C-alpha cells in the first residue's frame, strides 16, 4: 500500500512531498515524490511518563482517546493502582492494555506499598 502526503522529517527539520510504502503493517520505503496531496504524515508520539489511573480510565479506554491526538505509546508508572490494589492491580492494567494496539510499557512502581510509616511522616 502506498500513502502519499507531506512527510514531516523531524530529525532533518523539513517537510517534503513524498510517498510511504507499507507492507505487512511495516514501512518498507519512504521516497520523495511530487504530488498534490496536502495531508501530513508524521511519527507518532510516545508519552514518556504518565499515570494512566489519573485519567480515571483503564488503559484500553485511555488508548481510544490518546491515539486521536497522535500518541502511539506510553511509559506508564502504575504506582497509584499499586497503592490501592497491589500486584493484582498492576497485572490488571498490563492485561487490559494488551487489548489495544497502543503500546503500553509499565515500569515497576517506585513508591509502594503505602505503609503506616509513610503515613506517619505525612
């Protein structure tokens, strides 16, 4: 499949008329080519630090909104769900995120569990 448009080349800081060839879901070639198509083709965004739970959505529902804005992946910190539900909550988030093509990468929660000692300091 060929896709034509204005290719946004971020590393080289330029936009040019071109064509992208996609085979089996992978880009196989990018060629500069004159045409009249005005749509833009650009890389997706990766959110480098997010707490999915703060959106009040499960990962599969969060993905439906995020992709509309160009996000294709996240580096997610699940410490909020881990504080509430422990490992079961983190496993739920991971499994739920596998239902959609957006790439969720979950890190190990850094500040759990919330112990009574932590509450005393606050």
